[in-house]
C-alpha cells in the first residue's frame, strides 16, 4: 500500500501555508501520542487490571523507547529511498499499532502497541527537518521551521485537554482511535499533496562502512558528546515529570480535574521560552542563554526539592516552580541541540539520528526511573530534576573544557 501511495503524483505545487501546516502536523503527531493519554492512565489501569499505579507509566515509556530506537534507521532509509515512501511507511506502521492499542485486550498488548506506535512515528522527527531542508534553505527554511514549531509547541498545551474531552464522550480507547485517524489523515494528505523532495541524484546508498564512520565521528567529538549527554539528562527530567504528572495531581493534590489546565500552564513555559530564545539568541548567543538557563533550571529545581521535603508543597507552589523550570528547559533544549551539531558538518543527518537515539532512549529510561520512585509526594520528581540538572552541568563543563558563557567560533573546517 505504501509503495502505491508513494507513487501517487501530487496534483500541484504546495503553497507555503499548506506546506507549513503539513510539516506542523508531522511534528505534532509525536506530542499527541504522549500527552493526550495522560488523563486516561487511571482508566487504563483500572480496565486492564494493572497491578500498581506506577506500572501505568509504561504507557508513556514504551512509546518513547520505540520512538527513540527507530530514529537510527529512518535517516539512512530516507536518504536511500526518498522522503515520501519512508514517511508513508512509518505513519502507516503508526496507524496499524494505533488500531491495536484501541483493541488491546491486555496491558501487555497495549504496551506492545505503544512500542509499535513509537517505531512508526519516529519517521516524522527525522523527515520533517529533511523535507524542509530539501525544499528551502537559509532564512526561508528558518521561517518554515519557526511557524511549524509554534504549532508543535501548542500541542503539549492542548493534548491533555483533548484526551479529557474525548473521555467525556467515550472510553479511553477512543483516544488511540483518534490518534490512528490523525495518522490516516496525514497519509492521505501527504499522498495527494506532497511531492518527493529528494532528487534522484542526491540519493545515497546504504553503506555500513560510511554509517559506522559517521557514527564514530558523532560519538567521539567532545562538543557533540558533551551537549548530547547534557541534553539527555535534561530530557530525563522532562520525562520524569510527564511520567509522574497525572499521579501527582490525583494523589498528592487531589485535583485531577485541574490537571489539563495546570499542565497547559507548565507546558506554556516551554512555548514562551522558545519565543524568547528566538528573539535573543542572535544577540546574546546560544551559550550565554543556555548556560544561564541550565543554572536557573538546577537552582529552581533545588528550591522546589526544598519546598517538597519541608512539607510546604501545594498545587500553587508546584505550578509556579514547574512553570519556571520548564521555561528554563525551553531556553536549553534548542540551543543544546544546535551546539551538539556545530562540528558535525556533512554528517548532520546521521549525527542527528544518533543524538536523537541517545537522548530519547536514555532520557526515557531516566525519566521512568524517576517516575517509579513516586511515593505520594513530589519529592522524587523535584530531587530528580535537581540531580539531572547537576549532571547536565557537568557534561556542559566537559564540552566547554571547564568554561561557561564563552563565545564560540568554529574553525573553518568544522563550519563547512
């Protein structure tokens, strides 16, 4: 089916607005698959006889493991076979496993389906940037990514509310059915309107020797390794929050109904930070912004841990301190990702795949470890944030040879 769809000709050239919306939907597919089912976790646990509340966190972590693991493969496949067939195949896999999740008779089947969803949707992370890069360059490419990213940032804010809304009219299984329908819509849209953006002469054979050489560069470069592992630690904190958030609102604050609204406020901190970063990064530089934000992230997390340990935590202290922490995260994430790629030159695609693999796989396991420590308080999460902030700071110091905030000028060879 995917080969037939891939061969279907696009009727006419996509306009700028339609292209941006298509890319935004590709980027949003992942966030929807994570955040929309957070309000449904108690219902999933009850219906599928999950033994302990903490085990429900596998619904999030299983997806992330599939999503992270498949990133290693989609880049080379898209360079060899083209963007469109790989996109249609990956989203097709996502749709099939969404159907399996909708019908899952047991919790083990649901976890298998979540891994499959992640394996499929991983293509969107790799291909969104590749397709934009194929079609645009320079400031126009930056403009497309900026508009698409604004839509992408809005998804985590609204997704839990969407999941809650679906459960007002139907069971939790309808959330997975809805995700499958969104995947079908993306397949139809891309089939009818998206042309193949990779030119035949630019296709690269899959050569083991070339890939291993590129992986070696990405895994031995000091800057790339340092910022990748720093980003991995910060990602672990984020996933720890996502894993624990529903239980915190239900069990700590007895305010499950307020979960979507306050989750939106906290996620909004990342969105605001991304907008601020876009305005300031050219003037101040990515290092000054992200290093300052990392120190702020760690300090605010330490304050939050102190509040939680002292027994003064409330839904308001949690909301304010987490929003501030996520604001710092928003100033860190994009800049760390960019700096991890600074010296990667012509192996950017392969380097992005390996860096995404490491940060997602290891980050999801770190976040799962934090979530599994949930004990009816916010202490494990806030302490986890503090520890991961310190670990990230250590890796940044490694990457920068012990110096923070410095200006950075690439040597001509690395900048090429």
